[in-house]
C-alpha cells in the first residue's frame, strides 16, 4: 500500500508539471498525457477535476483510504487472542490453528499466517513456539 501512495504523490507532481506546460502552450494535451502515461481523455478529466476547485487532492485515488473488504474485524482478532490465552496457552501456534479451524469450520476459519500474526501482535507466544 505504501507503494501505491507514493505513486499517487508522484502522479500529482507530474500532473502539475504537465498541466503547467499545457497551460503555457509548451505542451499539447497529447504530450501532457504521454508524460503522465495516460490517454488524452484521462488528462482532460484530471484537468477538469483540478480546475473544478479540488486542486491536486482531486486527483487522489479514493480507494486508497478505504479498508479492504476482506480484512478481518478487530473483534475477531481480540477474541482469537483471548481464546488462545484462556484455553490453549500450552499449545504452539500450529496446533492452536488446527483447533481454531475445527472450531470455526473450514469455510470461516482464517489462515495460519493470519493466526500467527494476530498472536504475535498480542505477544502471546515467542519465536521458540513456531
């Protein structure tokens, strides 16, 4: 995700340079669009949004600010950590994941990597119990 945010900022800087070049008459719309790596129509859309009062923030990709639909709810991670602490503290992560899958059902269970990450963040196990 950090790469996408970085690329968005680079696109904004390139747009500003190409837009200024287009406004001053040094560049055509086709040239400005080529600098940005988009088609002329996209450049015109960017310019319209920029001129519409939104400034460079109008060029932001709104999807980057939204959490993933596939992300597990925070409550699920807390419940998993509490279950491990209460009932399975003597299990290693691999065995705990097996029990978790059986309890949750194969369709609704999370991956081993997710379980391991949640438990690591909750500091419920050390690297020796992998």
